C-alpha cells in the first residue's frame, strides 16, 4: 500500500497536539467584526478541540 498523502487544506486548518488531540479555530472571525461585541470576538479567538465524531476523519486527512 502506498503512503497516504497529507491533505494540504486540512493541514492548514488543524493542529495536532503532543497528546494526540486535534485543535481547530472557530468560525466567524474574518469580517463584519464591527457588529460583534468584544466578548464574542475574544471567545472566537480561542482554539477548541475537534469533536470526537470528526476526529477519525481529520486524522486520516492529516496522514496520521
């Protein structure tokens, strides 16, 4: 079997931690920020863990 190539779009969007968790950024942070309050923008800046339902798919895209 050949090696699985890394999906370049996924590699730019997800980060694998040392313990094996996959982190992603939240949506709605790019534009139309004037109507969003500071608290909301601050929370959107956080990175969160990918849901367990999607973990297997994302790991495959990352070639892990």
